[in-house]
């Protein structure tokens, strides 16, 4: 009996320690989440401004054409998947990857029909192990990413579209809804849909001069805009990651509490049983004499 | 006239009352006074000079992007923008040397990229000089 009491005690202590860690991780995730949300917020004006300029151009002239605005026949699809480098974030990565696999299965007959760009170690490991056509990957990104970190992979994805290596590009990531809910989404990035971008398109139709020409400005601005959207998605995914981590660690802490409570009860019962037995033995012994 | 310099990460610079903005646009140097005609132009890596009043002038490094001019508001959308105090001079110097080396032994490199890198480094250095 004394043996099992010591066992229980040891287990309680170990749970206490785990709890301390999960609690700390929860709080760290919470503070990173706040910062990630701020960053996602701070990135918005840039994307909005770019969109505004594109709309100005789209409004002013009806005959603008650019490959990034035009649907073409889809022979091949690109997917840019954003996962995290680290685990301990609940279903953050697994939900997303499951959704991706389902989408791929539904949409495509063979692996020839798509290529995948992956950000994040978890996604890289999962997808390469299962022999998905991963053509580019990026791991070890900072928790406080800057645009320059994302630019290489974003530029590559956008260039491949421009070079017609694939005919549409989807962003697959966990959209941040609120700190409790993150939704895995697959969102089409290219071709861009200017009609979908509207909302503010009625602003002003004054004549604007474009240097060197409308076409040139458009040709420069559209890839930048697409890259910016990828960056925004990444910031969003980062916020989701920390939110998921916070929830997961919060749950872990709660579970640890529950387990500790149960073990305490067990321990007390065992203690009482031991005392009772001892008394019984003493009484038994006294009676015998 | 209002000036805003915005990057994907944050708003770097924001001033309500600006007298004049001088920079280098697609067709050459440009000076923008209030009530300038609406204009949109891409920017190479360059320096933006902002005249706040007759004496005070500020300089900001911009690593390429777009310039949008409206009569009462100028917006610069840049991939990166730095005030002189934020520039890492040593890093810019190293980047300059690297780019020059690459341009010298011309094989197997993306000359356009190297040139842009050189432009960025040189403008970064220039903006810190004064």
C-alpha cells in the first residue's frame, strides 16, 4: 500500500510539472497571438491601397488585359499550403492537411494535375512522406515574419503562374476567425478577380496619369498584389497557429488539473485505507494479547 | 498635403502637412507640390525627400514600389522603407560589395536582380550620409 501511495505521489508531481509547462506555453502563445493579430492588422492598409490602385486602373479603362486577371483553361493547379514549423497546436496542422488531401482527391484524377508549395515543417514532412508533388518548401520562418521572409516563395509561386507552369493558384491555410475558431480554407488567389475586389470601386473616376503607361503599371502592380495577399494569408495563418496553440495548451492545462484532482482523491483513499488497516492491525494485535 | 509611406508590415511614415515631395519616378525626377495632378507610377529603389517647411527636410529610403499622387494626398507603397536612423550601414555596405562582385563576374547570375540589389544598397548608404 505504501508503495502505491508513493507511486501516486510521484505521478501527481509529474503532472504538476507538465501543467506548469503547458500553462507557460499557453501564456506565451496568448502574448504571441496578440502580436500576430496586430501584425495582421498592420498589413492591411498596404493590401487595401494596392487593390485601390488596381481598381482605379480597372475602372478607368475597359480594355485592360493581363494574364493575371484572365481565366484560362486549367491543366494544372498550384497549391500554396501554409502549416506551422512546430507542433503542440492541437488540430492546427492535421485539420488543414486532411482538408487539403480531401480537396486534392475530389478535384484531381492524378498527381500530374497539381503541384504544391509548402511553408512549415509539419506540412513538408507530411506531404513529402506521402509522395505529393512538392516543388518548393520553406521552413524555419520566424514567428515575427517580415515581408522579405515570404517574398522568395511568394514570388516563385506567382512567377510559375505567369510562366504558365500552372493555370490557377490556391492558398491553403487556416483562416483566423477569432481566437477560438480557425477555419481551414482553400482560397483561389490567381487568376485575380477584379470584379470580386470591388466594394470601394465607386470612389472617384477622375483622370489619373500613369507613368510610364497603364499597362506597365498594371504589369508591375498585379504580381506585387498577389505576393502581398500571400503575405497576408501567412500572417493570418500565424495568428491562427498561436490561437490554436493557446487553446490546445489551455485544454492540456485543464486536463492536467483534472488528472491531478483524480489522483489526489486516489491518494487520500489509499492513505485512509492504510491508516484503517494499521488500526485494524493494532486492534487485532491488542485483542490477541 | 498628406504623405503616407506604407509597407506590407506597417505604416512607416505619416505626416499631415508636407510642403513638397521630391523623388525619382518612372520617367525621371519628380517634385510634387500640393494639388498635383493625379498620378500613379512605379518606383525603383530610391530616396524620397520630404520638405516639411522651408528649413526642415527629411529623407526616407524606399526599396521600390509605387507612388500614388492625389491633389491632397500622396501615398507611397513600398516593399520596404526606412528612415535614415533605421538603416544598418554595415549591412548595406556588405550588400553593396556583394552586388558589385556579382555584377563583375557576370556568369550565371540574374543581372537585373543584382543591379536592383546594388541600387538598394547604394541608396541606403546615400540616405544615411547627410
